[in-house]
């Protein structure tokens, strides 16, 4: 929904999330597009990832993809990648769009990088790439339908990044996709676009103008089988709670192995607070799906495991569509063969009891931390008026 400002390529990403520091490396200036001939560019650099105890250096790679005729893309699209597992073959790639500093923290977070190293996952950051004719009319906004160019652009970039980094397997790697706001809706459409390539999709505060909003997404049987984690804010007037839930409910009835998670009293922000659950959920998904560039993904088994349900609180506020916003007042979990409370709404499938209990503990919190924002200068963005 919002068109976030892209990361400036000459800024180092610091893993402890302290203020970004300008680098003195003179070659960084070559990252900027200088108005020369349109061409595909590839630039390796060192990305410093610091923490209080140690500084780890990952080699960083950059690529630019030029839009093709007929694609709804206004300019060349930039991508960057790192390989936390070093020279080990990539089994999957985690793709995130730079939709503001809150969601972009996942690209450099130490816990995420440790997860990536442990599971042979490459990290890929896609830079905001505006549409020639945005559906929303917002200057700088993307076209959230991957069929209109951005899907092709990403796959081409993976090929380039893989070739130049010495990881040619990246071209065919299965993908973990993480999107916020408009790119949350985008990656919902991406699952429909390329279901065989997606290990798991994480749609956070998803929302976009029709016809690209999440509740308008149509999935076939292959796409329904892709695990999705849908995260919403109980006070988010931008993405809302009802439209994402309607998307969840529609495909829950078809056996989708999905999770719906509410951050209570949270507006359009603060996705970093769900990091622990995201990583634990992804770990269990990876164990079952067994991503491999050369093999099809294994399916989830939703006939076993655990399920969750929620009881929304009475709605006090509405989203910008006029639909009710709600927090969660109670929730329950049960084994697959047992019934959940009939008065509650279905809200999740979990491969293991430990994950179900983690979800239950989180969703029962009355208030979640509100301390990381897509628009740091406007922390109240998305709050009910």
C-alpha cells in the first residue's frame, strides 16, 4: 500500500540495527546508476554485519535487471544477495523487498543470517521497483502482479547473481518470500504465479488496491499447498484484519497449511517482533518440504499436527475500507483429530505441538511491542484516527 523509499546502495547494513554508517570505500560510488547506457550491471562488494560481540563479513553481490517491452516497470530493478553458508550449495533463497526499514531488517538480522547459514539459504534483497502505471496511482508504487514484469525480473536476477557468485544453483533455487504491506499482497500473487518454486510465503500486513489485494488472489491446487504465514496488526487501518483473514479462510476450507497471526494493538508496523515465530515456523516447514534446486518440494501433511482457533475481541475501530479491526481476546490449539471450540474462528495449522504453543502464547498477549516502523518519522502511520 505504501511506496517505501529504497535503501541507498552506499550505506552499510549494520546487524545490530544501530544507525546506518556511510562507508569510505570509494568504489561504492559506482553503485549509482549514472545515466549511461541501459545495461545489466553486476557489482560484488563487502557487506559488513556488525554486532556487539563480533563482526562477520559477508560478500555482497548486486545485479540490475532492465525491464522488457510491455512490462509495467518504470526503471531498472536492483537486487542484492549474500550467502551466509559460504561456498556450500544453496538449497533455497530468502527473498525480501525493501519496503521500509522494519521489514528490511530481516535481510541483515543476525538470527536470520544464522538460520540461513544453518539451512544453506541465500539472502536476496529486492529493491523497490516502481511501475510505469501504478494500479494505486501512487508515484513510486510497484505493480503487485508478478505477471506484469517483476516475476520475470526476479528470476532473471537470480540467474545473474548465481552465475557471478559461483552459485549457479541459485537460478533454480526454491524461494522463501517475505513481503510487507503492498509486497505482502505481491508475494501472495507470486505464489499463484510460481507455486512450484515457493517453499513458504510470509505475508505481513498485506494490503493493496483492488484488483491486487490479497482477498482477490486466486490459487490453484498447487498454490494452495504452499505454506503461508499471514501476519496482521489489530490496529492496522492500512492492511486491515478482515481482508487478510478472508483470504486465509477461503483456502483453509481447501486444506491450505497456513497460519493467521494477529499482533494485538499494532498498526502498520513492527514485523520484526514476530521474528522468533517466523524462524521457528520456517524451520519446521523446511524440514518437511526439503528444498532442493533439482527436486520438487515435498508437501505438508495437514492431516496430522495441530490446529489453532481464535476469538476476536469486539471491534472498536475500522480499517480504511470501513471493515472492522479486531485484536484477539482468546485462542486455543488442539491436535488435528480433535475439535476446536465451535464459537471460534480457524486460524492455523502447525506441524508440531511446540510451534502451536508458541503461536498460542504470542497471540494471547494483550499488547505486542510497537517499536520498529516502516516510516520512522511517522510512527503513528496506520493507526486509527
